[in-house]
C-alpha cells in the first residue's frame, strides 16, 4: 500500500512537471540562477583560498647562523625548531648553496660578481628559513630565538647571529591582517550568496504552487491526506532542482574555460577550468544536492500554507 501510494505521488509529480511546462520552465530558470550563485561561491572560495595560500607561502623568517658554527650544531638547532608547534617547515641553506643562489641572482651585475671573486672566501652565512603554520605565530618563533621562551636553550641558540623577523615584522603583521580580512570577506560572500539563492528559490516555487491552490483545495475537500497532497509538489520541486543542477553544470564548463586565462593573471590566480574539472565530482554532488534540497524544502514549506489554511 505504501509503495503504491509512493508511486502515485512520484507519477503525479512528473505529470504536473510536464503538464505545467511554462511554470516549470520559469522555476527551473530561476533555480539555475540560484544554483549559479552557489557554484560561483565555490569558485570564489577556491580563488581566494589559492591566493591566500600563495600569500602565506611567501611569508617566512630567516635565521642567519654564525660562520664558525658546525654542521652538527646547525642541525641540532633545526631539530629544535621543528619541535615547536608553531613551525610548519624549516629549510636549511648551506653557505655553499647560499653563494650559488646569490651568484645566480646577480649574474648580470658584473661589479658584484667581481667583488665576490676578489674576496675569494665565501662571505655568506648558512641560513635556516622558517615557515610558520599561521602568520600570527612568527612572533612566538622570534621570541624562542631571542631566548624569551622557556623552551629556548642558550647553548643551541648561541650560533644564531641574526634573525630578520624585526625587519619584516610590519609586513608580516599587515599580511596577517589582510589574510584574516579576506577569510572574513569570503565567509560573508558565501553566506549572502546562499541566503539570496534560498530566497529566490522559495519565492519562485511558492508562486508556482500559488497557481495550483485551487487544485490543493479540491484535494482537501475530497479527503486527501496532507502527505498525499504535498508529495507531488515536493517531487516537482526536486525535479526543478535536478534539471536546474544539470543545466548549471553544463553552463559552468564554457564559463570556467572563458575565465581561465583571466583569473590566472591575478596574484595567486587559479586555473578555474582545471579546478572545475579536477573537483567535478565534489562540485557535482554539492550542486545536485543543493538543487534537490532547495526544491524539496521550498515546495514543502510553500504547500504548508495551503494545507493549514481554512
């Protein structure tokens, strides 16, 4: 009996979807706009996330080691730094590597190269480049290196000749504030876009169901249960969502292809086409489930008004 009722509800939903072609077309079109906002939010989030990651990767502090320090003592300091919870990565650059990199950067400046050749000996110190997990954590690392932390060990830190944190402190603090602000902006944009898409979908489906209010009234008069009356409209709403979701996904491929080169020009830009293709399964599930949820919930709430009214 339950299965028979369910089949009738689903069939009635499909019949209503095709019978009211113009209404269905309008609802699907508006839901495409709503789901387009959801999909755009995903791409904006990916774009901002890539830009922030690229920005964070450019922040670090350099620890210049005493030229007389042994390899073992430098490695000991590196291990101590890696035990700190704030530290994400420590890279060791030997004196030889630093000299090679310096020569490569200034290969076209003959005066600097000539000066290096005249000196004869390597004047550059070994360096430990430290990357923190968060920009705000560099101060704690700098305190450790300045013997202001309980974990600091004078013996281990005696080989440190200079830390460039204070030189970069203002820039790091500004970048930290910028990253925090961009994250908040991304959250606000996501909330606003989702809110607008819900309002658009709900009002559109409510208008579509308003047209069928007389039909709902007749079904109530002949003794139809609330579930039986509501069911076809919920199925119809799900169909709106499914059709709109597939059309939205079809539209997004040429759009991301068109925007591909444009977004790559920006700082920290992301290849939107590559992101869309690489994450298609995840985007597909989000858009389709969003379409089904928006259509079903909006239909359920819109029909409730006519089922409770006298």
